[in-house]
C-alpha cells in the first residue's frame, strides 16, 4: 500500500484490510495511518513532530472512529501543534522583558529611584506593554516620548527614553532583538534652556567666607556651611554624621552605604581646613549637629 503515487485511503480499503502475521499500517495523508494488528484490531495513529522529535499519537479504533472523522482530528491536532511551535518562536512581550530587567536592577536602587523608574515604565506600558519586544520600532517610542514632552515634562521624557533604551539593551543581550530603537531619539526632543547656577570667582571667596561667619547663626551652622563647601557632600550626609565615621589621624571620613543616595559607601579625604572645621565643632554624644 505504500510507494510513490499512492492515493489516499478509502473506506473500502480500511474495511477489507486483513490481519497479518505481524502488525502493519496503511498510510493516509498528513501522517495519518490505520494500524492493523495480528488479531485483526484496527486503530488510527498520527505521526507528528513535537519539539523536533517524531511522535506517534493514537486517535481511536476503527470503525468506531471513521476515516473521515480520523482525518478531521488529525488535521486539528496538526494545526494545534504547528501553532504551539509558532508561539514558541515568538519573542516575549515588552512588559515581560521590562519587568525582568526591573527585577534584575532594583536591588541597587533606593526606594525613591524605584518609584521614579516605575513612573517611567508606566508611561511606556500605556502603548507598548503587550507588543512583542522585537516588533517595537523607533517611531512608536518617539510618539510616547513626545507626548510626555508636550506636557512640559522634558526631564521626564528624557528619563523615560533612557530607561526604554536600557530595556532594549537588556533585550539585545538576551537575543530578543538585534538593535536598539531608542538610540538617537533624544535628538528629536527639544533642548531645555539651561540656566547656569550662580558661582563665585576665586577673588570673591574671602568676602563670601567673611559673610558666612558674620551671618546671624550659631557656630555649628557656620562650620556646617563651610564643610559642605569643602567636601561637596549633601546636606543630609553631613547633618546625620556621627563621630565614629571620622578618622582624623588617617584623614578620612567614611560615610556608610545606608546614608548614601546611591546605596554605596563613600570616603571623603580630609584636608587640613576640613579637620580644623571638624575640631572646632561642638560635639554631642553621637552626632555633630
């Protein structure tokens, strides 16, 4: 019954098929076969590829399951398995990749930064959440960013674009796509007018320090202002400092990670002037201020 040019099975062939010494099969199309065992039993089997391996699936006995019905079932199963293979080849959704990236990064972020990143992701999710990561194009991202810009939130627009770019780089690293559509989109945004902060020249510094000392406040405030200028630390990092963070002999100030915005420990080398200001402070039991 096999060989080139063989026609599809007919119901007559199925009925007349007699048992033999060994089990054999009558082949139909699309992997469907009628198996005849040595005792005369007949049943349908379907050959198909699953995860790259050839499998055989029993469908039912003949004639309880007719040739016509067996073909319908076989086609239905073939279709379902082919759909599974297609879905397996699809890349994950933008939101799935983004959440994976977010969880991978969040341990190094402060709670405030996590909230800021979440706000950016929510902006992106409105349009991209359920899109395949490899199908997103630059114009789609730009449309989202321009809407944020139109609200007057240029910094938010730039941060959101930057985080979208980070997600795309993460996707590239995992083989989900080959390019970063967020690249260079920043050049399509408006430039924010930059207003430079006021600054002092070297010649103006002596008069500035004189005015600090003349300012109507206690000595601790005067020393704190000068130390902030000299060290460049944030106000909170100085005001919450404890004496055990300082080693004047080794000329260093070690700020612990839990008091740093980036969550990392920070060392400030101490100059002679910094040490003079520290020694002049009135210390409490634990804190300077």
